[in-house]
């Protein structure tokens, strides 16, 4: 299960930040006007030992349980009622799942999102900015993921502005308790969501850190990714990947598709959404270089690439280990349909060029997002959504940190600062994959990024141990 989710997150440019996958349960939408005010009329100031009562007093907030917490913290599982449509809040609501790490109402608060659900996130997990500023942390499950899914499910209400509205409304509610500086952060798809929230509500937080966040401004043009993959790593490593691709869609195709078919049957898996084992094989082979480099550092892993003539079991095992083939089965696609919906309507995704596979491809358009989304769900791409975000970052973005890994394909189309950007910075972690961090930056960049984050959070001292 955990390895499967890792593959899904890689394919969705999300980073290996929240392993695991589970079928989503749903929250029932409530008709007309049954959702609470954004914040209580007056600030609640709980005693140091009464934070649970203070949280429960926030209108719309429900304390589900208290979890085991790291030293110096208390950990709560929460649910907060949100409108399905922030433009028409009387037309139904749902409960958004949250996880709170409480340290002190006097410390900064970090809003963290992994861009998905919270099912497998450790309640004790602290994001890097939380550790740097020694702060509280509220982890947010994205709308339509995990248990934070309205029913009936109106897919038109899953967009970046509605999700930003969720974050905005939650921040307004909790600022009555947590009055120190707020910081927002996330990795990959969570990093993207962090930027989108800032675009629509730029003053909600004092600063934001977005890790490994791609910036696909033109979904029709993926040449930047193609160029990146032609240059990353060593020529020998790239050639070895190409040789495996050609073998698996050439002389070894029937053998590999047969292994995949038998494996799926043995586990009770089906490929109804994508269509067949052969379609899954072609899709995963096409995306192999991107997924490989999202996981690997500069020289790590290249020596393990098998030769095209390798034993069938060894070749298949290596390929499954890189691509995590269970991620393409119906059982594991269903819980993340919302991810592919977002990619197919606003965020965009990569269709890699494959001239080296000429004459071997059987399924035109297999890399499009419609491949992953059931036909009953409409997909209509909105080409203006990402250019709008990009313009805001370059013309108005402020107090932003973007951190990328040198060898990560996500940086082929990165966020960039512009003449209108203020106190906004882009850093590159050398010899790093999709798991970039401030801690992996070169010493001078690490010091600058850390100083900016602490300045925004209004803290001067290093974090407590």
C-alpha cells in the first residue's frame, strides 16, 4: 500500500511526502445555510491547559480525538465544516479533515498541505518550516480527498480557488486562537496549492515555502521536460534507461505484459480505468525517465538499471520497483481520482516525447489525463488558470521561498520571480531529487532561506531540540 501511494505521488509530481493509500469515505453535503460563521465574534484566550476547549469553541470545528504527540506538543485530529462552494455558502457543506500539532498560542503557526489526504500522514509529522520556527502546525486535507469529500460530488467545485477558500476560511477561524505569525508550506502538489492560496489570499500568511512545485503554464508545450530529461544525469545512465524502454515495448513487450497480467490476476487487481495491461505497460514505460529521476540523486541508482537482455523476472522486478505498478490498478486509482481531475482541468501534466520509441507505440494519447479519470466525470481544461498564477508570482508575489532539487524533473518548468516580486527567492539543492529541502541547500543558500523564514515568522532564535 505505502509503495503504491509513493508511485502515485511521483506520477502526480507530488513528492514522497505522504505514503499510503486508502479508499475515501465521504462527508454528506448539508442543504441550505447550515454552515457556521467564519470566526467567532471575539477572540478566545484559553488557559495553557485548556487549548482543547479553545479549539472546540471555534464555530464549525470538531475535535475528534487527541493523538500521541512529540515532546512539547499536543496533537489533535479535527474536522472543520466548509462550504462546498465558497461563492454560494448556503448550498451545502462538508467536513474538512485536519491534524493539529499545538505547541503554544504564542508560537508561529505553520499551515501545511501535502495536496492530498491525511490518511497516512503521521499525526506527529512536523514539516521542515515547523521545525525551523519551532511552531505549531495545522495539516489540511485537500477538498475531495480522503474523508473531505462532499456527497453528492459536484466536480465543478474542485478547483484551485475553492481550495484556496478552504485555507483562507480556516486561517481566519484559527487566528482567533493563534495570533502569532502564520507560515504556509507544502511539497510538490502541496507546494503548488500553497502558491495558489497566496495568489487569491496574499495576506493570509506572513510567508510561504513551496518545495518541488512545478509551474505548467502551457499544457500544450512539454518541450522543457523533454530537454531536461535529455541532459539530467550521465549519458550512460540515460542510454541505459532508453535501452530498457525499447526492450520493454519491443522484443520483451509480450513477456512483460504477460507478467503484468498474471500479477494483477493473482492479486485481484483490474485495469478497467486505464484499459488493459498492455496500455498500463506502455504508459509506465513512456514515463519511466521522469519517474526514475524524481526518485534518484545524481549517481544513485544508475548502476542498478538492468540490461535489456536481463532475466525476465529481474527486469520486471526492477521496473515494478521504480514505477510501483499497483498504482495503475482500479483499486488504487479510485481514491486519487481528484488528483487526475485537477491535472486534467487546471494544473496540467506532462506528455513526454518519445522519438526513440517510434514504431513501438500502440495507444495514442495514453499520457493524457483522460486515461486516469472515469468517462462519467467531465474533463474540460482551463488554459488560463496556470498563466494567471505565474503572472501573480512574477508581478506581485512576496515573501515566497521556492526550493527545487537539481535532478528533479519538476524544476524543468519552475516558478520564477520577476520585477514585481518582493522578498521572493528560488533555491536549487545540488544533487537532489524531488525530495528537496532547505536542509539540502548549499550552506550559503541554506542560511539565507532559513533567515528569511525566521524573519517572516518573527522568531530570532534557533528551534528547540
